[in-house]
């Protein structure tokens, strides 16, 4: 049994499918991928969850200092950290390196150096 390969000509294929427009994006059928949203609200979700549960957190500042307490409230620029046995603090977000729940440094193999990843940061 001989089989013959049927291959349509390029003009037949072009006639079958509508034109998609040029590569400059100006064509009427051109679909662009939408831009990602500016705000994902992940940060807000995290803060609200920690505030509602009164979760004890460790806030590590950019200079390596660690603060312990609970997040009482937050806004665009800062968080209010309610501390145990110490004055409450208003901490600017730009000075925060990262935040994690109390006890997570041991659960994730932390070595007590404060950055929780097993490295000394250098």
C-alpha cells in the first residue's frame, strides 16, 4: 500500500486562516498579553492574617537587628509592632529586611544567625 503525502500550498493555507496583522502590533486581530497588576494585595493579605491571629513575629531590620512582637496595624509606609514587656514601635517598611513567624527559624533549619537561611549574609 502506497501512501501519498498531501501538502497544501502556502496560498491555500493563507486563504484558510484570517490575517493576524503585522509584527508591529498594529493589526486589528493582534492580541497582546495583558500587563500584570500593579498591586497583588499579597502584602495586605499577609498583614491582615497575622493581625487577626495575633501571631508573634520576628522583624529583621536591614542592619540585622531583630524585633519581636505582633503586628497591630500597618499602612503603606510602616507597621506598628506591639512588643511584650517593651515599648511598642512604629517601624518603617523600607528599613525591614524580612518578617517571619516566631519559631519558624528552627522549623526551617535556621542556625541562630538571624537570617534563617544558614548563611551569615556575607
